[in-house]
C-alpha cells in the first residue's frame, strides 16, 4: 500500500512483485526463448518503492530459437530476496518460504517443480495481495534463497503474456495492497516484525507492437523516515 511508513522495528519479510509495463509496450508476439526481470518493490508492511527482491522470468514456447537451457513448453521463475538495510542482518534461517504467481493457463500440479519440501496449491491467498493462481509453499526449515520454480508441458503456452495477470480477491476486486503478478513470503530477519509481503499494481498500456518489445520496471524509491509500525510484533525478536 502506498504511503506506508518504514517501520523502526525490523524483522522478516514477505515479498510480492511489482511490475509496470511502460511506454505502451504490451506483449503481442513471442517466438522462441524470452527472458524478463521483474522488481519486487511493494510491501504490505513497509515502505513502497523499495526493491525487496526480484523474479527472473524465462520461457521457451518451442516455436522459435531456444535458450536458457529450457525445453520446449517450459517456464522457469527464479526468485531472489534481498535484505532491507534497516533489518539488522539476517538470522540463521533467512529465506523464501512461499511464492505465488498468476497465470491464465490451467496447469496440473505434476507439471510444477519447486524447492525440495515445498507443496503446490491453487487459488491461495498471499497476505494483502489477494488470491494467486498457483502458490508453492514450504516450512521454516525449507526456506531457500534463491527459489527456482520450473513449469513444464505448456507447449506454445509458455509465453510471458500468459503470466501477466493481476491478482484479485475472492470477490474479483483489486486486493487492498494492490494487484500483483508474483508474490513471495520471506522470513528470517533478526529483528521485528519477522515477515511481510510486498507487491505493486501491474499497469499495462494496451497498444499494438511489433515482435520486438521490451519491459521496463518501476522499482525505485528510498527508505522513509522511521515512524510508526502498523504490523504486529513477532515473538521476542529485538527492535533494531
């Protein structure tokens, strides 16, 4: 949510992804391997406009030139989490514990591969950012950083455009923290709150484009002045 203060009491993070397509560029044609980087710069607890992580999206539809070591019909999502400087360092169990993505495709659980010990669920919520088509989740002992998710057997559906869908609430409304393409939960900071989610609305300007197109990401901002913290306190983590 925009305008939230930066908390004075750091802790863990839960991340969500913010993506903005600029300059009227919307995907129209994909032929072959495609790769795009998405910044995660919105939070349900902390200041928006701060890059808390990223998702590297790769896909190969099997129609054009291959790349990235992907087989035809595969998509690979690589999520990396960063440590906000105000959180006083990370604990021994820092990492990503949950990851959700949106898609217009119907994908069986058997075609989705994630980190060891993680399970695949569908139509699950990511705190503040609504429901996501697919959510992979683990436990505190199975946190990883980075987290790599591979989706197979998509055929010609392995295209970026099939994953540029904004999340919604159960009633179909825009979530209170904004719609997102991707979201993640990151935990394990030494200080409070212990975890949070981030994301940002995806703004797509509809316009016809040639086969060569680009994604530009909005991911700038700075840490705000410490003021109030609207979250809940986590166990006995110290305030940094």
